């Protein structure tokens, strides 16, 4: 039967379908090939034609060969257990015949064919080694001998086996997500058993085969030799290390360190050997013996080596050896073995000269590879009770190396930073970690070294390269984190540190280096000035010098947009801290930055010095200077009007232009400009505080005028989204700053914002109304009573609009709007303003109450449900007792009580979800509140009416009612959780 199936598939489909495997084939043939592939996969025996073709080498086309292996792979991977004994035997024979064919080929197969073959061999090994094919390796080694084509497939197969059995990354992401615990556990057990069996039966033979391959091919077949080294490196982590870490094998590896084509892979292999977990004393001996041989072979003369790729590998090897010694030392110290720990420390110290050569190497990759060892070595020194002179010298040498390597090179492109620049920035971060660690070991040494480098550079900054100047200032900046101080108080406390830092800051601001013509130096100057802004509290007479630097071509008017942008932010920080010392300069500063505070309308055609984001910082800075100045309120009011007046005037003109503009692109540009104007005015209000209020500063009328100027934008028919958003944000700020002075503007603003609005508009409007409600409470009650139902109607009109079933954005907007609505009701209820809803009329109240019941039960959104139960609990508290709202007790029994039981019983109410448990807690509190207000009447209702209607057993009903009547709320919450967990079983 199997034979007939093969003949049928081959005769009818085979050749035509195989034409579609060519990447250049047209879609019709490709589809046919895919259909054929599926047919071969699903058939119980049709795949055998592929096995036959592989074994006989019928096809020369690479894509067909790959296809044949894919079919075979599918059978082994997904149908192996379903195959008959003869079919499993056929797979083994096919693979061995194919391999035998490789030995006779003059040219090896393409790498992608060999890799696929290796994967199929590895899969077969995993499935059959423990049962059907225990002589897997013996059979392959007996067949291939030292034939290069055969050895290549053998080594690729070993790497594929490592990926399947050893490498923890082998669970590919989608498979890992889909695998259930049991199968993963079974795979782990199987893999462990395979490794144990290999250790017992064949690993010594495999190691011997590796030695023979390395020895035979190191002169003639570098590619195969490198493959073999990779195999050794991969397997060494789980086999007996003595099989590899012996004179015979290690000497062979070390000899290959001298062969140019092999030494990088030999380095990697030695790295894996060194990384193998073992006894700390033995590890120290292994590392020392390796180092002695490497040193005597001249590998420690780093400066004589020109091959940077090899040096990067060698640096990684040295890093591994160093870290291994640190780990051994740590274990020995912990075990109390003083002599062995001292021997290991001595070995560690012996590697420091090599570490320094690699750390200071001109190639950053080579340097970066040794950073971890350097970091760990410094950590060891930190733990020692006392440092020797040599250790102190090592620390200083590491410090000088870090300082040298922090320096930019000539090729760094500051104007167009790409991948190389990003890599250097990351490398600098690693060096910073070293510097921070170094500061913990010897802070005084670091401080003195930085002082020396900084002073020497600043004396000749005019003639020094930008790299030298930048790194000198950078080092001072880095001290701020390397030698941290609470709240930046670097100039108090430790007298030595304060004195040295003070001296360096004095030099920095007075030597003129702020005028150095390079962006990196300019940025580093201002960053450092702001990091040590508290220096100016100690020596405020330097402030004018620094202010001038901020304000002229060195800072805000620098030629580089990057510098101007960063300086705008840094200037705002500088002023925030030191405004008390700037009173005499306020008018002068405001005059100098006046042109930087102008709106940039789209039609003026001139590129602005600052972006609108940068201008936000400038307006905030101006606001701080005005508000916190020492002058009278009249002076502050005048300055604030001078600042905001031009904005209001420009706003009116631009709004008029926008209303007449017809071109969409221009409309968008004008809309942006108007939004920026509102944002700038809003940003100035951040300067006010509880002490310096708008009223206290005499600025109330200025901001009222701003409101008067901005509110007409709400009625603009174009660019509604951006304009409404900007004005709404401004109103939020004014509610805080103007307090009740803002109230006259709220009704008109609300009317505009409720007109023709979308879900997002309402969702953003509700927090504004909630803020007004929470802040002003009774003062806004008449307004809220007026706006309440129109708002509710607008919300539910939008929620009721039909939407596409798969429109996730619309669904999310509705969910967020629903949440906002319930939060708004909660705000009204919790602000003691029940009259807002009570005065809406019985029909409207009922509508609102039903929306809350619906929110609690019908929508699977635990955040909204939780809010709804909070609202229901509050309403029961307000209206559920004697003298409450007429008819409300009836509503409790008909709707609120059922909601408390029906919501948790819903399949979507997930009792394992933390947010849902919070909802359940509020549900329990609602039931508790009903009991507090209705007492025994409620208990009777539960016992006689409601719980029996849910078919709750009488004993459970009795139990629930008893717990409900207990005073401890926590007990009832826990009981309710258990109650619903049982109910949902």
C-alpha cells in the first residue's frame, strides 16, 4: 500500500509541484508546492518518497533537497511515535545513506542544506538515542572517519544537538508560550537523561574525536577546525572538565592560539573552559597555568598585536579569567580558607597589568570587554581592610585609564549621531560605573586626580583640544554622582571635598572656558553649572557671570539647536534654585529673552531659535523670575502683563486668521501656534505657590484677561481638537491658581465643550467638571444642577453610537468615557452634593441610577465596576435610611442587592485578578452599608426572598447573614470572596 501511495504522488504531482520550490517560480507553482508539502506531511506513508529521493541523491536542485529534509523533519518532530518500526528504521537508513553520499561528493552541500540535515539528525537523536539508536555517535563516527565532508556534518549535528538538549534558549518564544508545564517538565527530564547517558557511554569518545579533528585539520581545514572549537566550547559546560582541561588538550588549544585563522575561535573555547564551574582552588590553578603559557607565548604583549578582532576575543578571555579568580577569592574568603584566598588574590593582582593594557587600548570594543573584570577587582579592593602601595598604584592607574578612555575621538559626529556614536555613549556609561565603583574604594584619590586633570586643562584651555577640555569638565560633572551628597549639598559637610569642588567650580565659571567653540564643551559647561547649582548659594557673586553665559551666544543664542534646546531647560532649573539671588537682574533678563518668548506664526518664514517645547521652559523661567521677585504686587502685575499681553494680542489675530483660512495645512499650522500660545500662558502659572499666589502677586486680572482671550477658541469650527485640549488644560491650571475667580468663565466654557463633542472630548471634559466639583463643592451646585443632565445625555448618546465590531480604538474610547462618567458621579456623591442629583426629577434620577447598576453588573471592566459600587454604597448611605429619598429603599431591594450578587457571579468576573478583588471588596462594603441602614429588614429580605431565589442552600444563607451582622468588615470581605469562589465551582 505504501508503495502504491508513493508511486501515485510521484506520478501525478511530484515534478510539477517541485518546480514551485524555486524562489523565482510564479505564484501558481508556489501554491502547488505548498499543497504538495501539506499532502506529504499529512499522509501516513507518502513522505517515504522523500526519504527514497534523499537516500539515492536523485535531485540536484538545492531547494528540492531542502524541501525533502523539511518533509522528513516534520515526520520526526510531530509524528515519530505514530510511525511503524520499519518506517523509523527507514529514517535512520535514509540519514546514514545520505551521509555516506556526502563522503563521496567532491564538493560539500550548500551550508543551508548541511544545517537542515544536522537539525534532522539532531531531532532523530533526541527521539531515538535512549531507545532505538544508542549507537548514534558510534555509527556516525565509524562512517565519517576523518572525511572532511562527513566531519563537517558531524560537527553541525553536535551543535544542533546542543541547541535541542542543552541550550536553554531552545524553547522558541511561540512554542514556549504554548507549552504546558507537564510537557516542558518531560522535555527537561528527557534532556537530563540524554546528557547523563552521553556522559556514561560516549562523551570520552566524542572528546577523542574532537582532539583528532583539531589535530588533523588545523593546518589544512581552518573552517572545520573552528567548527570543532565551537563544539568543544559548547559542550564543556556540562561534560567532565578533566577530559578537556588536561595538558594534551589545552596545549593543542594553546598552539592554535598562534594560528591566525583559528585563534579567535580558540580564544572563545578557552573562555568557555575558564567559565566552567569548579572548585575555587582548582579554578585558580587552571587559570594560572593558562596564563603562564599565554604569557610565555607572548600574548600579554598587547601593544604588539595589530589584529583588533583577535584582541577583542582575547580581552573577553582575560575578562573571564579575571572574573573567575574574583569568584574563587570570594568563595575562599567565605569558607575561611585564608591561605588559598591570599594565593588567589595574588594571582588576581598579577593580572592587573594586563587588565590595564586592555582597558586603555585605543579600540573601545577591546576596552569594553575587560570592564566587568575591572569592576569586580575594584569590588575586591573595597572589601580589603587596608590597601597596599601596589593596590593604591593600581587604583590610580585604572583611574587614569578611565579618564583617557572617556575622551571623544576625532571621528565622533556631533551633528549627525549614528550607530557608532550611540555605541560610544553606551561605552561611556560603562566607564561611569567604573568611576563610581572607584569612588567607593578611594574617594580621596579620585577627587585629587580629577582636581589635578581639571586644573591642568583649565590653565591652557584656549590651546587644548575640545576632547581634553570636554573630558576635564565631564569629570567634575561625574563627581556629583560618584561622590553623592544628599539633595546636592556638595558644599557642606565633608570639608575637603567641599573645598576641592568649590575651587574647581570657581575656576570653571571664571576661567572663560564657557566660550570654548565646541558643542560638547558648551553642553558640559552648562550641565556642570546646573548640577552644582548650590555652589552659587555659597558664592553668589558668580551668578552674573553665569547668567551672561546662559543668555548670550554661549547658551540660548548658540549656533547649535541642540545646545540652545538643552540650555533652555537647564536655565529654567538654574533660575528655580537661585531666583532669590537674581532680583536685581529680573528686568534685564526678561528684556534679553524677550525675542525668545515671541510666538512664531507659520507665515513669518524665519526659523525660530527655540522650538515651542523649549519656549515652554522659557515662559516658566520668566514666570518664576516675576513671581518670586522682591518687588511689590504692582511691579509683578506689570511684568506679567508685559509677558502675557503680546501672547493675548497675537492669539486674537491668529484666531481670526484661522477662522478665515481654507487650506488644511495652514489651518493645522495656525492651530498649533494658537495651542502653543495657550500652553505658554499656562506654563507661567507653574511659578505660583501656596505662599506666592496669583492673588498675592496681583496677577488675577492678567489671567482673567487670558481666559477672556482664549475662550473664544472653543467656538472655532476648525482645529477643534487641539484648541479645546489647550484651553481645557489652561482651565485646569486656572481652577488651581484663580480659585473662585475662574467660576464666571466655567458655564460658557462648558457649553462650548459639550457642543458637537466626540467620546475623547467628553472623556477629557469630565475631569475638568470633577475638579471644579471637588474644589468648589456647594459654590458650583447651581451650575452642576443645570449642566448635569445635558452632560449625562451627551455621554450616553456617544456610548449608544454603533461601532465596527473589530474597532479596538472606538471600544477603548467608550470604555474610558464610561469610566470617566462613573468617576464624575462618584465625585458628586463624595463631595456631599447629593442635591445635584436629587433635584434632577424622579425620572432622570432613575435613569442615572440604572446606568450605575448597569456599570456595576453588565460591563466586564473591574475599574468601572469598583467605582459603581462605591457610588451605590454612598447613595445607600445618603438615601437608604429613615427620611431618605422616597422610593429609594425599594430601589435597594430591587436593583442594588441583586447587583451585589449578579456581578460577581458573571463568568467575566475573575476572582484571581487583583483589580477584580478590589471590586468585590467594594461590593461587600455596599452590602454592609445596606445592613447598616436597613438593619433586620435587610436580613429578613435575604433569608426569605432573595437568596432562596438564587437557590442558595438555607445553611449557607444563614451563615452569610450571620457574618454580615458581625462588626468586623474584614471578616465579611473574606467570607464574600469564599462565598463566590464556591458558587462558581
